[in-house]
C-alpha cells in the first residue's frame, strides 16, 4: 500500500513539469519587456539579452559584442533575427519555470541547445564594441 502511495505521489509531482506549455508571444513579451536576462548553458554563463520596446532585442555572448535584432512568433516558437545576420532566424521554444525562463533551440534537426535564465535585471545591457579594451 505504501509503495503505491509513494509511486502516486511521485507521479503527481512530475506532472507539472511534463505538462508545461510553451510560452505564447504575448506571455514572452509580458515576461521579458524592459528586462535584461542572463542565460546559462550546462552550468556555464552563455549570454545576455536585453528586451526592448516593439519586440527589439540586444544580445551578447559572454565577452562578445552586442548584436541588435528583433523577435517575432512563427508557428508557436519565438524567433530572433539579428542585424549582423539578417537572413538567419534563430527560433526557440520558451517555457516559464519556477526558476525563470528555459529556452530550447529549434534547429533544422530538431530541438537542441537548452538555455536557462540565471539572472534578471532592469539595467540595460553594457555593450563591448570593436577595439574596446587596453
């Protein structure tokens, strides 16, 4: 009897994660607008993105230069196009979790890279440019 109760409890605890729905464009905009989010990948800092009005963004890989772009919804995923690569769409499925956003890259071969929010700020992204430094 206790074994069945324990198994039922574990199944119930697992349901919210399994039933997690991808964010809509409206939910993504409401969560991100006016914020700067830092993302991690496999325990390592990955990049930072500032979410601006009119679905504009500013992205930088850790230690990299900023890239301006836009985001939009296409077929239920959130896609980004950056000014430095106007013909390349980067599409992600985002989920809102208790720990922040989780994004799964939707590449031509299916889902791959998974990023997760590690920090959130209302401060603008500080950009490095070419030739900045000593």
